[in-house]
C-alpha cells in the first residue's frame, strides 16, 4: 500500500488528504449528531436518573472499542474498518459478518437520519426533504473528501454552538435543580444497561475515522490520535447536555418528552431558543447522515474488492479519487428507503448491528498480542458489546439477529456456489 492509498485493479487509489483535525471533525460529525437530540429520552425511560450511569457505561465500552479500533487501524490503514480487521485477524467469514453488520445497520441509520432532517425542516413533507438531503450529501461526497470534510466542519461548529447554548441556558436558569440528578428514580441494573445500549448508538461515530483509513495522511500516527480525541470531546459534550437537561426536566420529565432539548430550554424560561434547537437538530442529523454515507460507502468498497458485493462497486473515480459507484449505490438505497419507509425506530436495530461490528473488532484486537495486559481492553470491550446487545429491547435483538442470520445464509450460498 502506498501513501496515495490502496489501488483498485484499474490502478486508481483513494487520495490521502485528511489530517488529525479533519479526522477528529468527521468523527465528531458522526457522534455529536442527531443522537443527542433524540436518544436521551428513551434512555431516561429505561434508566430513570441512572441515565448518567448508563452514559458512563456506554463511554467505557466505546473507549475499549475505540482503543481496539485505533490499534488495528494503525496496522491495517485500509478502507473498510472492522471488515478488514476481522478478515485479516480472524478469517474471511468474520470480516464479512462485520461488514454485513455495518452496512445493513448503518444503511437503516442513514434513512433514519434523513427522515429526522425532514421531520425538523418540513414535517408535512418529511419524506421529500429526506430524499433531497440524501441526494445533496451524496453529491458533496462525490466531489471529493476535502469537500465533505469542509462541510462537516461547518456542521459540527453549528451543532456545538447550539448545544453550548442549551447547556448555558438550562444550568443558568432558576429551573435547574441539582437534586434531580440523584438516584431516587434509578431504573435498576437492567434499565441502566438498556440505556447504555441505546446511548452507544450515539457514540459509534468514531468508526467513521477507521473506515476512512485509505484517505488519512500518515494513518499509523493520525488514526490512533484522532479516535480517542473525537471520543473524548463527544463524551464531554454528551455529559454536559445530559446533566443540564436532567437538572431542568428530571428523569420522569425527560423520559416523557419527544424533543428533550427543546422542552428543556422552554422549561428554563427561554422559549425563543426552541426554533434554534430545532435548526440545530436538523443540522446535526445532516452531519450524521453525511458521515454515515461516507462510512457505509467505504465499507461497501472494501467488500466489493473481495467480491462479497458486486465488483463494479470497487471502482474509484479517476479525478475525484472517491469510491463513486459505491457512494451512488448507497445514496440510491438510502433515498429509496427514506422515500417509502419510516425507519426512525431503527436506533435499537442499528445499535445491535454496530455492537456486533465492534465485538468482532475487539476479538480481532485480542489476537494482536498474547501479553495479558494487552488483552484487558479488548476483553472488556468484547464483554461490553455482548452485554449491551443482550440488554437492548427484545424487538431490536430479534430483528438484528434475523438480519445477521440472513447475512450468514448469503455468505454460505456464495461459498457453495463458488466451490462448485
């Protein structure tokens, strides 16, 4: 592999243009997205005031996953993330299963984010706005990674400004009460774990840094620095917002609301900020959607190179040096879903797929060293992924297991056909 990136059979590789700052921003664009505007309420319903404990549990699991991913990404700086790591460390099947989990789960998440944009921008035409958002962001990605990174910087700046306003308004108001943060309404261990599983959905964006491994400059140095930086900033932001909103609404009020941040600023006595929060939510969803399309298209590229997906999707544009066919294919599928199906309830299913993906990442990192000290983090990460997956709502587990099962069947059929 050269510094210009891995090459396809046609001799065109992806362009390495991203530095540490760009990689951190892309990770933040995925994490500090629509999840913070939506995931707090279901997490509060599950855990009560134990929401903050659930956030801490999700952060610990995310840290282990991030550390494992960073170690692997430095060794295998190629597009595809855990699809590549599982293939190289555990075998072709496990790599395929990781890729399948990521592509299917995150494609549903793309459609959910697009519909979230539509719901905030023009509720009466949510599907049409969602499709327009997908088309526009696919066009941005098609034009090259630098354009995507620039747009992500703008989106992250807007979202962080809105979230900072929410925190300042809530904590500075007379409605804030620190007693609402205590464990009086603690939802028990099961509720905390379920909340952690739901909140993990919001943390999972650092995977986008690893899946862009072929477009990062000096990946052995850049990726291990960018992943923990992005995760740390996201954790600070999430904790500040969760404390601010809980201090105003309390666990019960937070669990009942459909728009927790908007209701929090209204309860804090600043209803004029509600439209700003709604705009922030729409922009955040756009940022998540942009980063999701980037990640799914790169994993699609890697799987197409190995013929787990149609080989035509492995093409790289000779001018823009992006996987243009994979991006167009992902954009088309997401647009079709956003136009016809309401998948905003896919957070649990997406979390199941992503937890399976990171479980394989931790298992891959386990094989990097036989030293007991080096295996603590991947062991804790793997155990955490399994635990959180099993703590998700039953429907999410059933649908997730069913979709993974379909992927296994597809793999077995392909192996049988190729072996004839």
